[in-house]
C-alpha cells in the first residue's frame, strides 16, 4: 500500500487550531494565503504519493550500500532527490533571498510530515539539510551564507550534523575531535564521527558537514566546543568545487530500521587534516548546534506523525479487506475484521493519537512563526517561550506515540503483520529510532524538567494549563444540542487532565533542587503526561470547531462528526490515563530507586 496525505485534516488543523489566517497577516508571511497554502499542500501530496512513497518498501529490501569509501543509495533515490530539489521542496520555509520559498513554518510543517510519511529513510537527507541551513542562517558569516545556503536549498549540496563520537554519545562534553588553526582563517580537523545520517551518498555534488570539535586552547567540557564547516569537496571563491577534502566514509551501519538511509562513520584528517572554517565564535559551537538540533527535534516529531499516519492508513485498509471470523453479535458468515470491536479500538487509538500529535505540532509551528515574525517584541518573546516548551514534547511524545501506533498496526494485521511483505513490520522497525536519535525521550524529558519548567518556575507551563482549563470550561458550556454529551465528556476528562498536569508542574518546581532523583525518576512520565493533556487539549479544540461547523451547516458534515467522535475516544481512552501518570510521577520514585545497583 502507498501513502495518501490526509489533506482534509491537515487543512482543518491549520485553519481552525493553528490560526493560519493570523499567521498570514504577519510581516513576511503574507504569501501564505488560504488558496496558496492549499495549492502547495495538494502539489506536495501528489509528489510524495506518486514519486517518493513507492520507493519506501523496495528501498527497505534493497538499502543503500558502502563499497571502497563510496555509498550507493537505493534504486530511485538519486532521481527522486533531484526531482524533490528541482521542485523547490527543500526551500519551502527558507528565505527567498537564498532561493527558498519563504513560507511560514506552519506551511512547511505538513510538507515535512508528508515527506516522512511517504518515505522516512529518504526524507532524512532533507531533514539534516534543513538543520544545516538554519544553523548557518543564525550563526554563519555573510560570506558563509552566500557560499553555502543557496546550494543547500537548491539541493545541489546537502548538509549533515556531526556530534557523536565512539566514546561520546549524548555526552558532548566528551567530544575529542580536534581543530588546529592554520593561521589563514582555516583549521585542520582530526577525529572520528559516528551515526552521521547521509554522511556519504551519491545524490548531490557536495556534502557540507557541520562538525563539533575542540581548538587547542579550548576550555574543558561543553564550554570548549566550537562548530566548523567541513565540506566533502572544497568550495572555490566562485562557488565551484575544488579538491576532495580529507574526510572519508569508512563504513555505514547495519540497522534495525531506516535501512535505506546511510548512517556513516566519518574519519576526518587521516591524510593530513580536513580543512574547516569556524562558524560564529570559538567555544560557542554547542549553542549553534542546538539551533540545528532544535530544528531537527521538531522535524523528528513530524517523522513520528508521518509514520503513524502511514501505519494507520495501512492498518485501516487491511482491516476493511481481511475477512476473518463471525461478528460477536452473530452473523451468517465471516466478516471483515474492522467489524470486530477490538480491531476498531486499535484503529481508533491509532487515529486519535496521530491526530492529536499532528494538531499539537502544527500549533507549535504557528507559535514559532509568531516568535519570529510578530511585530511586537513582547509577543515574540512570549510565543518563543511557548514554542520552546512544546519542542521536547512534540519530539518525545510524538515519537513514542508513533512506536505505539506502528505496533498496533502490526497487531491489526495479525500474523500477516509479522511477515515483511505486508510492510507493516517496516513501520514498526523504522519507528524505534525516532525515540532515540536527536536526543532520546529521556533527554527530551530532562530538558522539559530543567530548562523548560524549573528555569522559569513553571510560568510557561502554568500559562498553557490555564488555556487548557478555558477550553474545558467552553466544552462544559457547549453540552446542549447535538453532540453535547460528547463535548461534556471530553471537557470533564480535559479538566481532570489539566489538574493532573498542574499538580505535576508544582511537584517538579518544588522538588527539583531538594530531591532531583525523585523528580527525574518521573521525567519521562511527565513528558508523556504533558503530551497527552496538551494533545487532548487540541483534540478538544477540534471538537468545538467541528461542532461550530456542524451548527453552521458548513463543509463536510461526516468529517466533522468523525472529528468529534475521535476526540471523544481520545478523551475516554488516552486522557483518562492522566491521573495514573500523575500518581506515578509524584509518588512513584520510591519504587524506581528502591534497589541497589548490585541488585540489578
């Protein structure tokens, strides 16, 4: 089965929840009119469905391979990437002055989702290139921007992020790669980097590596890390390619999933030193790399949404076609398995979680646009704080969700899901990495606790909870008339979820300094609770918007009724878990920390 982008839901979320009509009034966002946005999304959906998606399963069976330092990507990838770049899809959200389309992040986000839903392994090259572009736009010199950004946007070149080393996984303080100044503004880089996505491939003329390294006089720890541009081929002053740089791919990894994406081991400096140039100021590399990482973390969250959508589509199609057993209420013969209540439960779980994560991410994208384009500085600051609070949740919760959804997709298929030919198993295998790379779920949760909750005394979290409670109150006021019982039930669960999240925020703020082990023992459950409550909030807002549309007699009534039903399922089956998570966070550390190390 291929992939069909859920355009109706995407546009509903953009218009009703993420306030597209407010975003396109911002300076620099005026081109994002409803007609333009719909046309962009429709064309992107066509391209992803017809060009990218058909390569997904064949590439999993015949992935990229390494030979004598060279990587050959899966059949069709090179041509598809050229088509992707030539159509301008790499530059949707990047500035027009460098060849991009200059559209808001809110418009780029569904395009990112569609690309990853169509073919996760293929889409990773675009994700890393986006991050490189963002880092250079923020920290690069005018010369670096002029030299590197346009070829990255046009797909002539691609970008990578080089953090991890064999002895330094998530602990970047342990980075050993060296950058030795040459006296002419360049550095010679020596070291080994691992897990470099698309660190070597045959789809573009050049690869621009952004590399964390230490200069000889750097202070120890993360304060001594700098960021360098190290191209695969040197770039001449006129933009043409020069000689091969001293960076080489010594192998690629053999992985559980995303097999078609080459994950490279790169060796810098074996032939005398790879030539690099400093980005920004020395010893501020981690700060600059976090620009790239935050862009990538949001993008990985969208990978989770896209993969979950595709797994759901495949499971729903299979359930409609697969005939097995009689209906529980009695029937004259076997029925399609979608008629069995537990299959229906799994499909509704897959659908509702995917829709909740999509809505939360799109709302996050709109906050980012407000943070960057709003004319009022105070409004920019407020929206940036809200967006930054959401990023670890969008990354962590959406990817954990995708793994659950992909697992349920295999279960819906039954024994056929365990057979590779159906493709359901690929989604399950591919999903696992999403909770690991660009910062594991635990790292996202630690960030949510330390930087996003404790640092401001819980102020941003409380402001979001106030908005959640306002929506719960609006649902309580909307109980009369058609679907009133559904809205009331959603509102009741949302209020309980808000109370649970509020209690956890107070616990985290009050105890992180006094008893950090107790707080961090519940950090991942806190992240999951935040995702459930804030995702449930968006589903509740969607139900209210759908009710308004139905009352006004606008649009597709079946779509709006389904939106309310899906929100009710999420409230009853997912939001209802909130109080149990609250208890595990506030009172559960004793069990987590009870055993001595020797007892494990």
